[in-house]
C-alpha cells in the first residue's frame, strides 16, 4: 500500500506501482468508441500511461494537454490517458481542447487496471478512482519508468517521463 496526499491529507492506494524491469500488467480499458483496448493493441511500441483521477480537474486537464503536445515529437510511442471518466466525457474534453495525439482510455467497466497498477484509491473523497501516476512501458512490455505523484493536485515530472520513452 502506498500513500499520497490530497490537499495535504493522507490517502492510501491499494498497492505499489509495478517495479521497473517487471512485465507491465495487461489491461482492458474502453476507448472513445466503447471498444475494449488491451496492452497488446499497442504491441511493439513504447507506451506512456498517464493515469489520473478525472479530466474534469485542472491538473488532469493540464497533464493531458502537455502530453498531447509532446506526442507530436514521438515516433514510436503511444501516449495513453487513463482515468475513471466515461469515454464520452473524455471525448468532449479532447474535442474542445483540440487534443488529437493521445489515446484516452476509461476504467468505466472495471477498476482492475487501477488495482493491477497499484493506484486504486482506497479511502478519502476520491475512493474508488485512480491516484495520479505515470508508467512508461517499453516495446517489449517491460516497465522502464514509474512515478506516483505524491500530492494528487501536483503535475507529474513530464521531462523524466518523456525521457523514458527514448529508451
């Protein structure tokens, strides 16, 4: 179990992020068209998993915008934006903001992704959704970088996450 804070108040996740060097846990998440997507759908490419509570918060929206900008420079990577938001809400946000280079994915059908990645919040006002984290997975599906953001309201370290995409 890891701890993070929300506005300075301690909250707990169900576990720990996958260890660097370990295989990335598979997942089933819904895309904009309500189709299930898995880790295998992005096989052979680096994957940046930007995990966050909801795109309806300023920090989550900002991280989606920044990673969308960075995606233009990525030639062999998929940048996945993962939250508990419904695909419809994520699509509306992306369309309104001109976000078109990242892939929004939803945990709407199951919280197994959050459990398997150790980011499911177990207490406090955000109980049942994901803490803010970034996981980078290489082309052979090994975890090469992780960051569990200590304060949910803070942004991730974009530079370190994007550097991990370069191998």
